[in-house]
């Protein structure tokens, strides 16, 4: 007799301008899920795989490289394709939650709008890189570009924070808001110009409202085995 397959997992992504707290809030959601007994994988882009981490070094860390906008877009897409194939799809297939800081929307915002590449071509590139995979829920952490940029000291700034001007980052923010307005069934916009605790509470509320099967994250402490790793 054929064993039933596990229900497909849920895919939640965090997007937003620089300094909006994507990494912090993705980690908080992942930890809340684990405490609630929900099997969860935390990952990020660019990166998430050995190939992706090497590409990340080129795209974000190296400041001595002049990268053409098309090269930028193709490198992000290459890392994303590997990430989907090697990590995200296999994890969703076994029924686990995947929490990811940045995904395809970031390329539409940064390379499409920020670096002003053709949007139709950028959208087609993302479909190719992801195999058509879209998140079940995207949390957009929104705040003014100048506020986000001011949150990081100079020594901690990566390439996009250090090498691109304020108008670029304002275009990125506007692009994210336009993407959210175009897909309200997938996006939830959260005001990130607040403390991490206030933002985190809004994120948990949004996740529970949109994905009620994850409702246990609202109060994971009620589980007697809340500190166990699923």
C-alpha cells in the first residue's frame, strides 16, 4: 500500500529596503516556529548553498568590482536557481516551513527598478531561475530609505549600501510598494520604522492571519515540549 505523501510546506519570504530588519525578523519567525513544534528551515539570499555563498561574496562583499547591471541580475538569478533546486523545493516537498530573507522580488526591486533594467525581462528571468516558484506569503518590511541606511555603521555596510546613492534606494522602496500593491493576496506590508519587538508582533499577527495552519506560533510557550528541536 502506498504511503501518503506529506502536505507541502509553506514558503514565507521577507523583503524590504536596506536596514529594514529582514534577517532579524526572519530569524524570529523561524525560532517561533521551532518553539511551536513546526519544522522550519531558515535561509537567505543571495546564498543558502555553497554555490550561492560564493556568488554572495562577489555580489555583496567585494567592493573593488564594477559589476554591470545585467551581470548583477544574472548572478543573483544563478544563485537563486541553485537555492531553489538544492534547498527550498526539497524542504517544501517534505512538508517543512521555509523562511527566507529575500527572494525573487528583491531582484525586481533592485535590478529592475533600482538599476533600471527592463522589467519584463527581469520578470522572465525570475520565473526561469525559480522554476515558477512563488512564496505563499511575503512580508514587506517598509521604511524610508534614509532611515534604513542610517541604521548600519559604515564598517558593516555591504556593496549595495556603500556604492549606491539615496535616489537608487528610494526607487527600490517604491518598487517594493508597487509589487505589494499588485499582489495583495501574497504581500503583507509591515511598518518597520519601529522597535524589533513591535515589528515582530506585527509579523506574527500577519503570518497567523494569512497562514492559519501556523497559528501555534502565536503562543509557542503553551507547548510542553516548546524547547525541543523538531
